[in-house]
C-alpha cells in the first residue's frame, strides 16, 4: 500500500508541477518525436500498421509503452531539473512534434497533411474509487517530412555495411536525388525538413488550423563533403522561396503558409559541439591543453554555430519579403555524449551504448562521429562556467545549495558545451493566464456518450495554442525567459503606439504608427550560484530601411540599410525605444533579440515586425543570388534619458567598429582581463557560405547535381550572406576562431 500511495503522490506531484508551468509565459518543447501514428490527427484512433523507429520510446525497457506516455515520463523527469534553481530552466507545460513520414510506407502518401503522431484526446481512467487523467502535458500533434528520406523506406540496409544489421540506424542515400516532397525534383530542397502541426478538430470555416515550420536548417552544414547536393545556399533558396512552395496553397491540405524557422535545434547544437573528423577537440574548449607547453594552449571555436545560430537565414528571407517567426526547438530526449574521457567499467560502457542508441534514434544520427577513443576532458572557458565551478568549491559539504550545484553540474556534464549548455523552448504569451484557467476549469468527465468529443481543458487548449503560434504570440529562447514585470499597462513584451490590441504583439507597423516601442519593467534576476543580481540582459534591435540616399546601380536592385543598436531594460521604469528618427514609410522590418551577458548562447528571439516597405514577395520562385538587394550595414550608439516616467532610448550616432583587413577568417585574439570577460564581442561581415566540392570520383558526392553552365560548380547558385556572431573572450588563454569551416574567406566583401 505504501508503494501504491507513493505512486499516487507522484501523479499528483506531476499535475501540480505542470500547473505551475502555466504562468504569463507558458513554455513548451517544439520538436519531439513519437512512434505511434494517427491517420487523421484527431486523437481518436491509433494507426497500427507501422510505428516510427525514430521516436519515443527509445529505451528497450520502455518499448512496450506508447510514445506519448514515454515523452510524458521524460518531461516529468525534466521537471525535476527545472525545480533546481541552479539550472535556471523554465517549467515545461507541453510539447509539439510528431512522426516521420515516408512515401513507401502504407498510408503515408495518402493525405499526409492529416497524419500525425498518436496522442489520444484528454480523458480519465479509473483505478479503484479514483479517476486519473490519461496525460498531464498538452501536446500539439504533427508530422515531419524529410525531403532527403521521403522516397526511401527507413529500414533499408546501408549498402556500405558488410554482414551488419544496420536496421536501427538511418539509411543515408548517396545516390541521385529521387525528388522529395517539398519543391519536388529540385535538388536545392534535398535537405529541407518541415514539421507541420495541426489541430484535432475543424475550425468554424471547416479547416484544420496548422502551424508549419522549417526545422534544423543547418543540421547538415558540417557534412558538405559527405552528402550529395548539400549546401547552405540551397537551404537559403528553400527558406526564401517557401512562400511559393505549391503545397502551401490549399487550406484543405497543408494550409496556406510556412510560419517559422528553427534558429535553435538540439541536434544542430550537439553536432556543432561534436569533435571534427581531424581531431578530438570540442567546439568552444581549450586546444592543446594536454601539451607540455602552456603557451600553445588556446580557447578554440571551429564552428560558427552557436555563435551565429543561423540568424543570417532569417535575415536574408526577411530582406527578400519572406516573413517567418524565429523558433527555438528541443526534443524531450537530450542528445548525450557518446564518447568517454576515461577507461570505462562494464557498467559504464553499457550505459554509454544505451546513450548511443538514443542519439542514433535520430534520423540524422548517421552524421554523428562515433567510437572516438579517449577524448581529452575539457572544461568550458566562459566566465559563467568558471563561476559555477568556483561556487561549488566554496560551498561547505552538506550545504543544501551545494547539493543543488552538484545536481546541476551532473545534469550538464553529459550535455554539449557542458556548463554553458542551453535548451531551446518556445514561450507562449498569456498575460491573463487563460490557459491555466482553461485546464483548471474544464476537467475531463468521468464518462461521455458514443462519438462525443469531450471539451476538456487540453482538448480546448491545444487548438488555441496553435492559433497563438500562427499569430506570433510567443518568442523562442535558449534560456532568456521570465524577464519582464508585466502589468495592465505593459501586458506583453513590447507595444507600439496606436496598435489595435495591447494584449497581442504587433506584427505589422503601418504608416499611422509611430516608430516607438515600449517595454515593461525589466525583472531583476538573481544569479543562483552567486546570490547577487545578474547584469541586465543586452537587447539588440535590427531595423532595415530603404536606402533612399544610395544610388541604385544599373542592375535595377533596390538598396537597403540594416542598422544594429543595443540597449537594456530598466527594472524601475518602463523603457521606450524611440526610433522616430526613421520615416515609418521606409521601414522594411524590425526585430528584437535579448542576450545574456554572462553566456551569449542564451538568447530570446521575438517575432519580426513588418514595415510599410517590407519587400513584396514574388508570385514565383526567384533566384536570390540575382535578386538580393544591395545591403549596407551600420551599428549605432544609443543614449538613455528619463522622460515622463519612462526611460527613453534614442540613437546617438554611428559607431565605427574595428576593421580587420584580411582575407584570413582564422582569427586569434589575445587574453582579456577578468572584467573584460563580462563583455560580449561581435563580428560582422558579408561572404558566401562554403560551397560543396565537386568530385565525380568521390563515392559520397559523385551524384551531386552540377551547374548547367559549369560542371565544376554546384547546382545551387551562391548567395551573399550578412553574417553576425556573438562571443566572449577568456582571461586565461587566447581565443581562436576558425570561420573557414563555414564561410568562404575568398569571398569576404572588401576583405574585411
């Protein structure tokens, strides 16, 4: 009986924790994968013909369980880490995602827009004289079509394997492209993946509400030389032209648009941290640390992700007139390390094998380097990582805070980037906390009639969340959250004078609106491992305007200027960003990002605001390389004054950054002072991404399609990108940044 009571208490504890997650910002994971299929996506009947081998449950001991239940168990475990204040993680209230679809599998090509992962409608079950809910986390059901895998059965054997059953791992096609689903037969879309979420019921117009978003657009970036038809240029073309992808033209099918793009994805994050094939160093750690000479050691970044997070893809799309929300997404299964730093016991090796199976249960698992022997154990060089380690050393044994610190460090130890690890979430805005009230006031009935769809809390809530996502009433983040003191005067992250609804973020700036943005009071955040207030988050605004002063060249392209400015919020007064020095009619778009000064990997991305001069998207596919406007970038300084009960931020003048005149994108910075570690440094340049090599004799890329005009050039035309990344320096060792793995140093504009 004690055991039974304990389990019942556990159920109640889960319910209480989930309810705590329903605040004025409701956080969810948005890229979870299930195994069970639902042919209609209505949550009524599971399709039993096939189960997705790349979804929950992943552990053998849980394989008898249904996927949604396994994800709930994982989310419940994650809540334990969220309750630890040292981790600084938001409570998770729900998740979105679904199953992978494959054309050769029965039913997958028959109305694929309606097929989702199997998650039943909310109901209750009876045990003895008590009723219990069948699930506690809300779920947004959906599917994912992977263009590179759409034409293949996932259990195909890899032709490179000899006498090995590789059915658990994803078959990696290296031959000619078979067509895919999105942008059918266009090889530029070979590695495009899209998740489509849908409601379980029709709306008043007789359609399902949908939220479609491009996922992990840079997941394949490190493998340009290992996968055919692979290029960042091809992905940029897909992102920008997605407004004209023919599948998004019908409300009865996929809906009429793609809404968002993942800037953060946990697999891309893991893959960026993973050692390269030429060495055993992790991204963002100390190189040559094991050498005898201390002078040879340095803090090394060989990947520009997560310094850049792929924001250039969004910026270029906005510049071309393609509006997308920035999304940060995570699976419930965190990708762990599968390499070891010491000789392992039999038990440790068995655990590592389980961890490896979990990682390889991602369809992109074949991209991951494995079986690397005896890695060099490295610690992160950031100031936050050092402060965490120092705080633990200073705490006395038995101190409750020490236990929290130890649990936190153990949690982060097997994650990418160690102490600096971030997790991607979407925070849905709900100032009046109507979502929590919906859950509390609409419990599932104990019984209902045949064919009745009970209007329970989750069954009502889930379609409403999808509508909020469609309207951009959320922000994506990697640890910058709960940063506002909301009030009736400032109930959302920012308001614009004259906007119709002060409870909803405005996505359109009209000619009647003043170019002013009012933010609520900033919330004071306490550093959990130091007990002192954290420094204010750094806010960056980007505003793109039509450059009327620039002479348009003979090519007929328009010219635009993208301006970067920075400010902070005040915790005693609202903050108003006054950009009235710009003519509203000239504004193309504006977007805001908040950055944690202690760890710039932690950011929050808010939906862009379209201005009157937002580019008009074409009604057909366009060649971005030919149509991209002339872009000039500038950085401005800002000044803050106190006026009429608020802090007013205005531009003061143009800031001239340090110019490095070089063709070399492998940069070495010296050590900084201890205080300078608090500073965030930024780099800006324009260049082409690295292009795929063309080699008809290479078994990996010999099937890549080439340009019709030049057999030595890839098929996807090269697209000039405006790149910006943020980083910190180290006071112990120099810092080295190798940007050549991501960007073509021969193409840097003006060699600076």
